C-alpha cells in the first residue's frame, strides 16, 4: 500500500455559503489548484476531496462541499451531498466572510453541535474587510469557539494560516483518531502469533490482499506479534507444523465453518469482519442485532449495506450468499435490498434487519453514525461476520475472544425469545 487509505485519515469537512471562498481556502492550504474557483455561485458541484499529509497531525482528507445556500436548479441535489458529509467529518471548518453571519452559518454550527463534531470558524476575505466586534461575537460565540483569519487569495499568508489551522486541529482532534481502538493487537501477547486464513478466489484482487487483511497484519506487527498468512486448504496442515498452537486464528467469514472445524478448541478464533465490527463500529450492537435473525419471517424485508461500490460477481457475499443463507434459515423467501457506497435509504423503518459489511472503507465516525441511525429507527443492525456466524451455528465460537459481545448476543436472544413466547401466549389465551 503506497498511501494511507481515506478511511484512516482525519476527515475535515469544509462548509459555508456559496462564494465565501471555501474552494479558495482549500487551494491555499494545499498550495495547489485542487478545486475550481469562480465568482459564479454554485461553482462547486460534487464534493471535492483532497488527501495530504498535514504534519504533525498526519494523513488527512479535506472535503470541500457545495454552498449551504445553493439556490440553483441542482442546488437541492448538491445540498443533499453536502449534508451527508456531516456523517464523515471528524472536524468541521465553517468558512465565513467579515460582517456576514446568517441563519446558514447558525444551521451548520447547530448540526456540528448536535453531532458533537469539533468546529473551527475560518474568517476568510480579511484582505477585503475587517471583522467588526458584533460579527466576531456571533462567529466565536463570545470567544468560546475556535477561529482563525485568512485571505485565501494571498499566497504569502499560507504559512501563517496553516500554522493556525494545525494548532486548532491538534487541539480538537478526536481521541479516536489520535488513539484508534485496537484491531487485533490487544488479542495477542508480545511475541505472539496470529494465523490469518485468506481466500484466493474470484473475488480476491489480483496480486494483492484486501484492506482488512493488510490492516490486520500491520496491527499485529505494530503490537510486536507475528502474522502467518495461509489459504483455507493449507490451514490444517500449517497448524500441524507449528511447535505450539497460535494465539488466535482469523478467517474470511465465508470460510468460518471450516476454520472452526480445523481450529483446536483451546485456540481463540474469529473473522476479519468481526474484528472490523469492533474496530470501525460497535461490536456489542452488531451482536445484539444478529439475535434478531431468529425473529425474521418469510416476506420480511432486510437491508444489505455495503460500504464500497464494487462489481458484483457470481455468488457475491452480500448480494447473493447472505440473503440465500437467511432464506434457508427462515424457511421461506425474504426481500433483500442492497445499499452500496455512501448511499443509504432515507427511511429505514421498512426493514426488520440491517446486515452491514465490515466498513473498512468508512471512517469510524461514519460507521458509528450508521449504527446510531439504525438504533434511533428501531431497526436491528448486525455485521456480515456476526450474522454469518449465527446462520452457520458458530457464533459462540467466533465471539469467544469478545466475552461482552457474546453476553450481549445471548441476552438479546433470550429477551427476544421471551417476548415472542409472551405474544404467543397472549394470542392463544
């Protein structure tokens, strides 16, 4: 991997009204023409993404959005994309101009506060006007809100603006970015060994491993442990060649049955998808959501949520296999809708269950937003790996490294069964 994936970078959303200089500010920070600038309102249409190294912070991606007051013919579509950036942004930059503080600025502040997203006000165009005391009172909330001044068309002020921006970013940078949750390192002792069972099949990218596998290897190395990579067919024979059992085995969810059968009972085992359910989202919620599989009935509608857009091939895991396994489990047909990339249905209420991928292409903030949105809608949300383990009857085995998640699954399953029995008793009574 030559560059840090976007999903591992600090996501900085740039918001503001049309023509306050959002794109010019991005060009100033990047020291290159990343975004097209023009005095014509609505020049920025789709979100412009710029990745860069912003030392000492590290890898970041700036997300330049359309103006929040875009009243053009396509303005509604642009604003919908702009609002979705709130789901991604770890930090919000609100670009303003001296003397103008309107309901649009207040709406961005309110949305950032509602989400507990750090916000920095960028007062642009200070070369044209000096901010007065009343504007600064509103923009900085009486001196409480972080802010900086900029003239985006003055290259000579770049170092000063960049220094101020870095200072503020370091102060508000989310803890989860500075100290991300563990992937596999806390499951391995120093000097330990993880055996990773990876598929080399039609869905495997030619000449390389997929992102979850690469990140798991790196996390093991970062925690002074070793990782051995084998294919499914070679796993059992590889174990026999070891002088002592590995500390953990991890497989692709599709091969979980064979891995469990081949793994000694004293060796903890799980799947890449389950590791990512914890790393990117909320494994306990995913475990509780999986308990809802037993409540599904023929005719129910479920949502398969994929974080990346890809060309589905024969026997695709999300679009074909999981719906097929659920139909077999339920004993009848279910309706399976698919949402890919960053597009999700506005209304989740028709669904009895959401089965989400590991989310390796999403930031942790995005994944947690999806978890919270499902919870607020009253729709159980699980994860590919957790759901497959339930469908294959090995959930207790692959959640054994995570006792709290296993307890949550068992408790929720028991609660749902008791509620179902109560309903059956009331109907029969």
